[in-house]
C-alpha cells in the first residue's frame, strides 16, 4: 500500500480509510495492553513506595534511631580527636592565621588540651581521659573526624545539624523518618524529643520541627522531669465510657475531614488529638521509671548527687524505654542554650574550658555510656542506629585574653554506632592542629545520606513536594560515607 502512495492526497486517504483506522486502533490498543502487562509485572516485583506505611526503598539495616545531640559545640580536640601538634606547639601562633578573627573576635596562640588522651579498647583509639565511661565503647563506634558546617552561630548551626538547612522552617531528620515510616506503635508517637533539664537548645523547637511536612510529624516533647498532664481518666468515668466517647468523636472527626478534603492541617490535628487519647494508656507506663530495677538506676546514675547528671540519666533511661516500645526516632539532648545555669556553661566554653568541661563531662559520660551498654546487652543495637552530633567544633587556639576556645565550623567530630555501622573505625581527619577538615571533608548532607541509607532509603528518592520543588533532607547534595558502612 505504501508503494502506491504518490502524493499527500493519497496519504491522507489511506490514513482516513476504514481499514487504516482499524489497523491503527488495533496497534494502539495492543501497545496499551503491552504497557499494562509490563507495568503489572514491574509493580508485582517492586511495589510502589508509599510514605507512612513502614515501607523502605530497600532492605534496611536499622529500624529505629537514637540521636544524642550536644548543643553548644563540643570540642573535638578535647574529646575525640587527639592532636599531638597542639602539645608540641602550645603557646605558638597558629601558622598562617596569626591573630585570626572568629565568632567572638581575635584568637590568641595555640592551646593544647588540658587533658591527656589514652588508648581505649582493642582498637587502641585515643580518647580523652575526660570520658572514661564512653572510652569503653570506642570499639563499637565509627568516628567521623572531618565534619563541616555552613555556619559558626549556635542557632543556625543547631538547626543545620538537625534539618540539613541553616534557617528555620525545614523538617528535622526525625520528622522525615516519621513521614517516611509512620509509627510502629499506634499508642506512642513515631518521633520524640527529650530536651535537657536546662531548657531547649538554641532555636528551640526548630531542631525537632516538622517544617513543611504535615504537622503530625513534629516531635512530641517528653521528659522524665515533667509529667504529662491530663492523662488519667476523670473521676467517675469508666474505661468503657471513655472508649465509647472516643469512637463517637472519631466518627465526627472523619465526617468533618470528608467535608474538607485535602486539608492536611486538619488531618494532622485530628491525628494528634487521637494520638493524645491513645497515649492515656501508654505514656504513663513508658514514663514510669520506677518499674526499672535498683541496679539499673545505679548503673545509669539516676540518683546521683549532681542534679544535672541525675536528670540527664533519667532522660537516658526514658529514651531506652521509648525505643524498645516502638518509637522510631528519639532525639536526646545533653545541654541547652549557650548561656548555662549556675555557672555551668555546658559545651560552649569560650572563657574557661577546663573548669567548664570538668563540670559538664561527668553529666554526659556515665549516663550516655550506660544507655549504650544497656542497648547492646538487650540486643537492640542490632537494629538501632545511634548518632552523636553537635553543631560545630571549636578553635585549636585560645580566645584572646581567655583560656577558652571559640567556634569553629571548619572541622569537628560526629559519630555513629549500631546497626549498619562498621565498628571501631575513624573516618577523615582535621589538620594537625584540628583547625580544618583536611582528609575526606564531610558535610551534614553526607552524614544524613548515610543515615537514610542505613534506614533503607535512597536519600535522592525520599522527597516531599513543596513550593514547586521535590524537597529532600539532603537538599541537592549528599554522598554516602561508604567507609563506615558495615
């Protein structure tokens, strides 16, 4: 037929002919059928990922996360990364940066760590003698000594370390996990933040915010120091009456939601109230630390004479109880704002590093080490990922006129431990003085790309459409830190 077409008129007639039309229709329908069959086989082999239903992109190594966040910028060269050159050149100018200006002004000479470092564990990892309890865990930890930040200011730094952005309004890592996986216990939230007794971190709730994700993914704030109000049934109300009332309210809420389709804020508000009702049954039990043995309390240090240490120890114990009951992500804070209480300046030691850290490190050391040991003994580290983070590091020099260190976003340490993590390794390094990440510089986005990978997610595919963009925890960045993956 094609050979007989000699002009456009012949072509048009051929296409519009009855036989041509039927032939084209048959071919098109056959093609559609083939596409349907191929799609069916594809979907049968790999179901479409849907958020909030416990699905992952690939087999996860961890199913829950404990993030220990130490706001105030913990000093890497005084805790985790030994720098012999600081001892050798103590009191000398920092080469190439004599009198350099940092966050609070001019810097003086190099200052060695006031504490010796000693080999720990079978790996012989050098660890500060300030942390004798934590030193026992070095063989299980993957240290990242080459972290970098975008900012040298506490508020933006804390937000950046928790959300991947240095301004407010973005979801935290815990909110992303809540969105991606949903809850593993319908009577407890997917995401819990446990702030320090001294208050919220810099920029406060922005570090555990849902950002542009639905409101139900913001962390629920719990603490061993503050009881949750209104959890007990009112006098004269039976459990049967309570359940009947909830069922009636649920029916009304569903009808209201059906009348307002697509209203994510309303949906989140309803979900939050329903969760609060269910927590009447679960929260009193999970927060009842008296159920733990006396030996457990001694091990964590919950009865310590140091009230700050005892309070943090109770929060550590609460964190374990939440994790073992199905909470997906627990953010545990040790220290709060840069301005301390009763002279305790936590990790932000601008003026008097030695006395500040000698007051604060005992608060952190025993309870944190006990929590890690407890998780390991219970077998929970097999599917729990532990993160230790801080917003940036500190300068290897002393601030002019002080014996403290200023802010340093150009090199610091974070670490991972537990499921999916290669134990007893150190990745990257700062230069010989601890000033800048020199070997394998690492970003916050690299850190969270690796975290998501361990949780079973491709960080480039875990997205949420907002303001015309497919947003990610890792923004448009992020590479896996392959060397620390088990």
